[in-house]
């Protein structure tokens, strides 16, 4: 094919079929490794892939092809460098989380994980927890403890109405409150670990001094 000309879809298919059964030699593979791809070419390759749907069968084949080919430390370093400074949006993080949920996860063991654990490890729960902390200014609502330079405080988001008993309120920010680790433990020491209710949190906030986190 002449340089600068573009192959038709039919021609590409024909070339692809012609190459099947003819593995690339080690010499050719090594020669390709040293090639430098220009930014312009990368942009064209990226644009060419946009909108293309990859079937589950193809994904499975790609995954299988990668098995047994460990990624070198040099490659990992390059991948890390490329990702540095790139802030992922909540939508993207949610997309990645959903893409690895359930049977899609490499840790899948046939649905053995309890529903509660599954939710607590999910992106929606992480967003709920961060939202509770943000609303409470990352400060314990019992003792007022918060992290500052040279003094770190472990914060936890507490479900005022029990996580197990009120599934409809699990991700409701109004049902969450920020406590430092020590105050959170004290609340559960007084009222138990299960069947908690909002009135207990109200009573806890009104009585006694906090445990001020360290």
C-alpha cells in the first residue's frame, strides 16, 4: 500500500484474515518495541477507536491474552506518571466501580459477600461518607476534635438510624453524623452495636463530655 493512502474497511478485514495463523516473529516484535509514536498518530488512533463497541467475548479474549505477561516495574512507573495530576470525576469513579462489581470483579466468589459489606465497599457509600464529613466540616460533633497540622484525628460517619434496620436511609446524608473514633466507640458502648436509633444520638450529644480524638 502506498504511504499516505487509507485502506478501506474491506481491505483491512482482508489483511487481518490474511495475518491469522502467522504469528509475528521475535525479531519483528522487538523491532516494533523501539518505535516512537508521534502525538498526532496517537490522536488519530484515539479518534479511530471512539464510539467502537467492544463485545464481552472480545474483552474476555483480551484479558486471556494478557495472562502470563507480567507488567514490568518500568511500565508501571510510566503508567503511574501518565496518571499523575489527573483528577477523576465522581462519574468516572462510579463508572470504574460499577465495571468491577459482582461477577465482573476478579475477586468474585459466587455471591458470598453480604449485602451490607457490598454497599459499604461501593462508590455510593464512599460519596455518602465524604458528604457527611463535608457537611460537618470534618469535625467530631460530640467533642469537636478535628485534624490539624501535627495532629491527626480519625473520623467516622455514624448512621443515627441503624444501617441494618433502615435500608432506605443508608445513603441519606441526613441520617449520618461525624464522630471521632473514640466518641463513636463510646456511643456504641452505651447503646450497643445494633438497632441504633436517632434518639440515642440526640441523647448522646446532650449528655456528658466527648472523648476527644487523638
